[in-house]
C-alpha cells in the first residue's frame, strides 16, 4: 500500500487520514481471540453473549493494573502491544511504509516481546499511564464497552502530551457509527501546534507524594482557549468502520475516544510512530514550518483534494 498525492494533501490539511482495509482481517481476528483469552476467569463478560458486554465493569471486576486495565467502560490490554501478532498487525510492512512516506527518515522500530506500555505503572497513583514510558511496542488493544441505556454525553477533545509524531488507530472489529470509535477534529493540528512551547513534547509538573494536588501536563492559556474553540466550532469526524480499517493522525490533532452507544464492544489497536532523531527536535520552539521534520513529499504537498475524496474522509464542509 502506498499513499497517493491526494491522501497526503488531505492528511496535511486535516491532520488525519482514513485508510480502509490497511490491516489483515485474519490477524485482527487472532488479536480479538487473544483479548478474550486474557480476560480472567469469572468475569461476567461472555464473548458469545452480547447482552453481557454492556459496561461498566462492576466494582469486583475492576483492575487498575496499568498493563491490563478494566475500569468503567474501558478495557485496555497493553501487554498485547508487544506480542508478535499485534506488532505484525499495526507495524506491518505496509503501514510502516505509509508512515515512512509521511515522516521520511529512519523510523523507530517496535520490539517484539519488548517492554509494554504500563510496565512502570501509572504516572502517579490512580493517574494516567504515560505512553512514552517503557513502551517498546504498540500502546496496546483498547476496548470500550457499550454504555447501555444512558443519556448522551457531550464530546470533548484533547491532545496527547507525550513525544511522538504520528498516531495510528486500527479497528480490529467492525465498529458502527456512535460505537465508540476514535474521533478527530479536522484541521486542529494546524491550530494547536503553535500554542505549544515544544514541538513534539510538553512541559510537565512532577508528582510528589507529599504535595499531590499540582501535577501533570502544563498547558499554555493559548492551547486551552483553542481547545475550547475547537469543541464549539469544529465538527468531529468519527473513525468508525470495519476490522482492518485504520486512521493516521498528526501528533497535535485533537481527538477523543468516542462514546459507545452501540451494542458492540469497540476494539482497536493504538500505536505511535516517530523518527529516530525525534529527541533532537522534540524540545525545539514550534515556530517556523510545522512540517520541517516530515518527508519532502509532505513538505511539498499542496492542500488540494477532490470534494469526493473529502466526502469519503467524512469531512463536513460548510456547504454540506
Ligand atoms: Fe488521547
């Protein structure tokens, strides 16, 4: 698989690109089997009975183990992120070739049976797990249980603070609309990128046991204002689809894990891409051309694509 000019132009303009059928469907099925096989005995979720799939996990089934989280509606298996199956699926030759077309240069390689994300636990007790700490593979297999009969909740976007350059979310099972698929805010990468202090990283406040109230990612006021504007002025694109479909997204693209109002568990593999020399420029000032670390193909790409292509990418334009 090779990205054409239109796909590259669309990615540059919108900060995301849907690529249907980019992953092997049989391998998706194998990874689904592995996800279910890793669920401890006695859990109330029964694979063949969809009525049991509705969340949240009851208190007695909750797991805060950062390698295999089962909490609320989230079921995240990070140990699977370094298995040969998941690495062959999401870091396949063709997906890596597409990522390399966008990034150019020598890419970081995932390590089969390396350290999974979450190996060192969360950033602080009960806090988030940093995807850049001890993560030698993919982030893992991330599932969202159906919400059941609940009131609809508003969408709210965010960006990821850890250093990388290109994200990919691949559906390993068919996911309907409103079924918890990844959501992206088109064009947000161009609006948010200049609001950061650092090109591919973010200042953080360390966590101290004895001073617990102030910690984590430090956002600029400009960033917080722009996130607020994006939530009100931009229609999110939902990356629903079939097993094997992927979406590439820029590091600064605003996104969220969708709410799951379907009857089916949303099952996806999440992974990050970056170039080996990321450490050289991640802390630089974001001024100047935001594409200067990307491939010449991306740098030279125009921002034109057909209306039909934009429609296939689910982009809502003002004249729709
Ligand atoms: Fe995120």
